[in-house]
C-alpha cells in the first residue's frame, strides 16, 4: 500500500496523535496519542514514516499560504518532489487542502515532527530542503523566508546549519562546490575526500530509506546526493590537474 493510501484512513491519526495526528484523522472523528514508548519496534519505524509524510504535507501547505496566496504551481512542485502518482493525487490534495485550512499553526507541526523524527535529523533536513525548493517556484517572499527560518529552528538546526541550507538556494555562490562540500577553498586532497565520504555516509538515499523516509519522498535526497557527487568530482578533477602540471 502506498503512503498516500495509508493516510486516507484513520490509522495514521491513531498512530501519531498530536496536531499531526489530528490532521491525518480529521475525517475519522478524532485521534488517540499512542506514545512512542508503547509501540513495538517495527511500529516505531512506521510511526516515523507516517510522521515524516504528514509533516511534509502540512508544512508545504502552510508555507504556500505564508505569502498570502497558495498557488497551483506550489502544489505541482510538491507533487514532483514527493512523487505523487496520478492515481494518488486526490489523496495528496485532500491532505494538502486540510492542512491549509487547519487551525493548528505550522510551529506545532514542525515541533511534533522534530520530536518524533529527531531534532537535527538528516530526514528533517530533507524536508527543509524540499520546502526551500517549493518556495523557489514563485520567488522568495519575505514571509516565506521567515517561515523557513522558523521551521529550521523548530527542527533543531542551529543558525550555521540553517544558513548552509539557505545558501544552497539564495546565496550568489550557492552552487560553489566548496560550499556544497562544506570545506574551505583550497583544502588538500585528503581533507576533501574525508569531507566527501562523511557527506555520503550522512546523506545517501539508502540511509534515509532505512531511517524511515517513505520511498515516494526520496527524490530530494537523491538530488542532493547528485549535487555532492558532482561537486566532489569537479574539485577532485581540478586537484588532479594541478598535480599533473
């Protein structure tokens, strides 16, 4: 069963509880907060998976209203990033629209996601990255930037970590390979390789799948891993060229 079909029933709300569970169970007449400690290990993984999914929908929908207008282009970007199949579009749209209308603030959704998934988790960085990509569709509005900064803080990212994500999208040197790898320009080959390997361990899509990202949502991690590989290849090639001269 796809994650979208799972969300169409009451199970997701019962599994999560809190504001995210209330959103999932909005049409089922209420939710029950089970508590992570009460779940068997295999159910805890399912809980993280469902929590990630609902948080993605809720925060993307809330952000679309941050500038006062929820555009169709923003929902289309959400569908592309999170691989919504045509047959599942109605389920995804239903939850997206519910989130836009919800009385719960985005801070409540972000805080619960951080508590369920883990503050500062690479999974949450995937979600923050996706929100930046959606916001870029119709240009960055000041209110969207405030929203993104607030979500980053609620997710547990410090100012430096939030700035690194921001730099990938709006800084003039956002595509600079040194910035992508997080190293100072001109470091030696060993330091460069060490930084690259650390990023691969942290951000490889297979790890994110193992940690609970639904397969439908792996596109953001794949895109970032491709950027990391490209950055390392370009710098390694340049370094080899200097050595060869």
